[in-house]
């Protein structure tokens, strides 16, 4: 049944609506694909086979008797594990939330349920979405379906890998500094970060609240439009969501933009940029020119400070958001008896040795519980962010770091405002290189952070951006093209992306069979 899985979501919807394919068949095909490949790829933390098949059967029945169904009826969608889903484990790939079952649905989950999408499973991610390789997950590694020795990108690595590996036609990710676009680029799929305020974050486990957005991953631009249309819209439960109507993205996505003005940014072509990526992006510029677009140089002079500003702002907000995991309100708590026994043993020792000062400084049981819970529940990268953020926000450093970073952020936004007076869309690379090897950068936080230089600007500016496939490296690894548009211009962004997709042929299937044969 793998051929069925080659269809795009839009095609599958037609097959379902016309009765040529049943939702049960489609769900079963996805489950078979997962059973066959996910042992290697590791995209899913959990798959809800039974519930999905039952829901699919119900949708088939409703279609048969002519009952109206939702806009995504019967389409399997995978969800990143930081989106709260009623009674379904929502772990953020953290030990801290290993047993957390939310008592409510995130708004996007509710919208997907209302659209009759089938929530097939939960995808792996970097712990609390902090990372760019999905390696900080407390539970498992996810492998890039184009090369099992390489990372799928992150933090929405599971969501990108499952779509690339044909396990689901659609998935949902989140993007705080690139976490939808970067894995989409590295796995050769489409990933869109909507404008800040376009999609409700109610029920998203917060990382950095002034940057977080939820968005679609898919294999085509049309499919991303289809999913975005369901996800987007005002929600009174998220005060940052904007009360603007949602344009019919899926209807307009195929319409060409006349007189499209594309901005290219000389600052993008720095030393760190891999030559093959630079070439693929330059080739994309030629494609747009041949489609009648005009190309202009625009400048984003402050983008060179973006990584520095982002890695102050995001950890600062994270340190505050993660304060709630104290073993009392949420999630994991260190085993009480072991902790008390340890505390008593320490106390007895100090009494024996007569160390009065150390005795006075000994934690109270409550403080010890906080400390131990957090040191056992969080992984190294999350702890690093909490420490960075706490430092940047502390008295005496706040002005020098956090406030300064906010000022840089404003300048970055102004650069974009100015650039968008001259051009409609800004084009560039998504990542400095194709996917790197598992383990290659994980012990070098600075190298990991620098990998984010092209994507964090979009979040800092609050605008929208998309990654679409634009080529392959000599090693056969996908390369992504980054398009960015002004706030709330997702319609323009999608149409510009679709023009490129129609003119090129970069949609390919990862060589899963060959990779298995090659594995030692
Ligand atoms: N890689 C970036 C980080 O580690 C972005 C993560 C994200 O967008 N969630 O913070």
C-alpha cells in the first residue's frame, strides 16, 4: 500500500471524498509504514493505532450515509509532543512530563479534531523544544530518513521525519527559533512558521512565549496551506492570537503572484555557509527570475546579532516558564522516601563531624525536593538554558543582557520593515549546511546555536517564513529554501512558495530500502 502514501494530502482528500479510498485503509497504510520503518527512524514517541482506526471507521460511516464531514476528514496527522491532548501523554520529550496527561486539548488539537483529522500519534522532539537536532529528547533518537547516521533537525525532528518517511501526510510542529523550518529543510519537506499571533498557542507547553508559534509540516506547499487553514485563527484563550479572519489559503495557494519582487540578502552569504547550499539558493533565484520575478538586494544589517539576542531572550523566557516544574504543581517529583533518607544521612554525618556551618546550610526537605526534582527531571540542555536565562534576568545583569537583547530585537524588526518596503518576499538559506551527523555537535552548544542563524530572525521579527525543498547535496541530503514575508502575509508566502514548487522537481522519496541495505 505504499503507493497510497505517495499521494499528497490534497489528493488523498479527493480520494476519500469520492469514496475511492476509505479512511480505514489510509490509516492502516500509515500504521504499516510506521511498523515497517519507525523502529529505525524513531519519529514517534507514541502511536494510537486503535483509537485512530476506530475514528477512521466512524468517518467512513459518516461519509457513506452522506453526513457532512470536516475539511481534513480521514487524514492522519502526527502531533509534536508539546501540544496538550486530552488524556494523551504529552511529554515534551522530558522525564519531567513523562507521566503528564493533560486534562484538556490545545486549541490546535481541538481544531484538528473538529476538522475530523485523525491524530495518529505523538512525535519526538528536543526536550521542551530546546535544540536543533532532536538529540536532547530524554527518550529516543530520531534518524534522518535520507541518512540514518544523520540528525533529522529539530526541535520538531519527529514531525519532519514522519512526513518525509511517508508515515503521515501531515504533521504539526512548533517553531521558536526555527524548529519547524530547520527540520523541514533537513528532511526535504515543507514547513511553515506562521506570524506571531496567527495560530493560538493555548495548550502549547511554553518554551519562549514571545517567540513560540505552531505550524504545519507537509510534503507540498498546497498541503501546508490546507493544514494552516485549519490551525490558524483567533482564540479568546490566547490573548496573543490576533482577531483577523483566516484567508482561504488552500484555495489561493495555486494563484501566481504577478510582479513578484524578491529580496536577496548579501549578509546571508557569510563564510559559514556551505557551498552546495549557497549554490542551491542561487539556483532558486534564477528560477524565480525565469518566472518573471524581479530580484533586488536588501540589507538586514542587524541579523548578525540575531543568534546572540535569541540566546538571551529565549532562555530568559524559558527560565521563567520552566519555574512551574517544581514537583508540586506539575509532572515528575523525586521519590520522597529516598530523598528524606538521603537528607537524614547527610544530617547525621554533619552532626557526627560537628560541622555546624554545613548543618545550618542544609536544605529543608522542601527545598531539597525542588532541587532534586529539577536535577533529575531536566536534561543537560534544558538546565543550561535555565541557568543562562536566570543569569540574564538577574539584578545587575538585566539591563546589560536581557534589555539589550530586546533592543537588538527591535532593530532586527526595523530592518525587515524597511526591506519589505522594497520587496514582497525575502529569499535565503534555511540552514548553513545539510543535515550533520548524530553526535557531531551535541557536545558543542555554540556550534549548535550558530546553526540557527538564518531562522531565529523570523521569530525575533514576529513575521512568517517557510522552508521548501530546493535541491540535494552531492551526498543526497535535502537542502531547504527559506522564504520570509511580512506579518500576516502567509497567503503571499504560500503562493510564492507554490510558484517555485510548480517550476521545480525537488519532491523525492527518501531511499529507505537502500539505507537499510547499507546499514552495518
Ligand atoms: N534550535 C533553536 C533552539 O534551540 C530553536 C528551537 C525551537 O524553535 N523550538 O532554541
